[in-house]
C-alpha cells in the first residue's frame, strides 16, 4: 500500500489538518556554537509535566508566580519550555483577551500536545523554538517564565542571550526551579545567579514558593547594549553540581 507523507495525507483528507502548526515567530539569533558550554551537568528532558496539576493548583503555583512577577491583563507572556501547557492555559486567563501567551517548546511531541490543548484559546500561540534560541519576535515580551526546566537547557548562555532580544524594555524573566543539583533536576540559586549574571541579567528578587513548589528567581533582562559578547562569557565553576570531575 502506498504511504503518504503527513502533509499530503492531510491535504487529501486522510488526516485532520492542524489549525496552526507550531513554527518559529522570530528570526534566528546567534548560534549555539558562539557560546561557551555550561561547566556543569545538564539534566535530561524526561516529562512534559513537573507534578500533577491538581497538586499544583492546591498551592496556587501559577498565581504565586504571576503576582510576584506582576503578570496581568494585556501583557504578552512567554512560557519557555511550556511542556504540557500547565502554565500556558492559566496565564492565558490571567492576561485576558487583550493579552497574549507564547507557548514555546522544542520537543515535537510536547508541541503537538500543546496545539491540541490550546486549540480553543485565541490568545495563545504555540512556538517551535530551538534549544539555544526561543525564536520569539524581537522586543515583544513583557514577561517570560521558565518553569522546572532551566537545568535541562543544553546551552543556557545562548538561550538567555537570544531570549533577551525578545524582551521589551523592563521585561522580567522568572525561573522556577528546585534547590538541587542539575543531575537531580534542580539548580542551586547561587549557580543560577552566576549564570544569569554572566549573560547580563540582573536579579531583582528570589522567593521560596509555598507548597513545596521550589523557588522563583526574577531577573531583569539586559538591553541590547548590555548583553555581553559570547566570547566574553565565562562559565560558572561550581564543583558541588558535578556528577564527576570534568577533564581539563
């Protein structure tokens, strides 16, 4: 039997055509190879959801983060590494019909699931990014959240540099993570501060969230003139995060 490519099959009516396939929204930023690699382990991506949604709702996880970050109606918010869409759908309600949520991810299965979940939400756009580049429109985002995924970013300096280009002046970046070493799916706050500072970000607050969710660290994204050149970035040394010594 002849096999049809997915697009051809969809056009022939054999498969449903997605309402909007996830694509990059912005031009490519600087390539991953331009940046130094982090001097620490990088955790493997293992699931699109950090914990059960009901458990997270009971402690109002998204509400805590949104209040601390000042996320409200009319804003454009990027959910970087959106995974299952837990934050995406709740932020869509918070920003309202005049706001916008950009649900970005790099994993094809997660993107497909996001497409299905947000199909009825007109203020959500699913974005296919790259591991080092969220591929968001320049100067378009009021706030960005990275939830329990920073430790999984293979090229954090590249992602932070390219994300900064998408932030509006005064844009806030909030990182939710566990206070644990990356190999145990967390990021020690001291290491996070060091890596964000190396990319030109300025910390404006750190709060342990209620309900065992982890901590929220908030940073001001650097303006274009304040972003360090990739060659000037120095990886942070933190031997406590290592699973084994790195040869030199």
